């Protein structure tokens, strides 16, 4: 479901990462291209190595109050939390009639009333979490927007990605 990696990126300069805004069909998410790839490379790849290259890397901004339970179109993500508050990520199991709809981006949205809480975490600034984004999850953003640096794998499972990551001391 999720795993906190024993690595921290508390010195990220958001201005060096946020590039052009990408088109997103959701009002609670904004996604941005990486502005400075040299900065990203120097920041990330001295601390972590991906033996399976991510399919996609971006900066995502999640607006308050956050998101309802959903699954993403990619199977696995590694999120590095750039700005945080008392925000929480929840993981859910759906009961009968859980899915409200599937959108054109393969994202499934769930009815909160048909969900059972199975786990949660509160990330601190610089924390790095790997998680299975095909497990229904929601994000509670209480005050200011949450920014994350996201690495996504479209078809690789949580275990495949987990086993391919090397922490570089």
C-alpha cells in the first residue's frame, strides 16, 4: 500500500522545479512540468537511484480541501513532499458499489460512504513515500496547498519499483 523511504529531501527549492502548468481535468490538482532538469538531477540522483526509470516526473499542487477517494492512472508513485501542513493521506478499501465513475484518464473516483479506511500517513517536509496508486486513496489538505515532486510508473507494480530503488547514503 505505502512505504516511507529512509531518505529526506528537506532542502528543495520549489522555484527551481515548477515549470509550465500541464492540463489537468481536475480542479483540485495542478500539475507542472519540471523547470530545471539539471537542478532536479543534482538534487535527487545523488541520494536515490531508480533501476527502473520513472515514466513521468512532475510537480503536483493539491488545493484545499484535498481529494476524495480515487485511484490514479499510473500503478505506482514516489512522492517527495515539498510543502506540507497537517495534511494526511488515507488509503481505502471499497465495499459494494464503491466506484462512482471512471474518467478519460483512467482515474476511478469512489463514493466516500462505501469505503473502509485501511491506512494513513502524515508526511513531513522532505519525506519520501512510495505507494500503490491503484489502492484507493484520498488527501486531506487543511490550510495551504500541498506541493509534491512526483515520480510515476505507469505499469510497474509497487513491489517492482520498491525492489529497484537504491538509497545512496
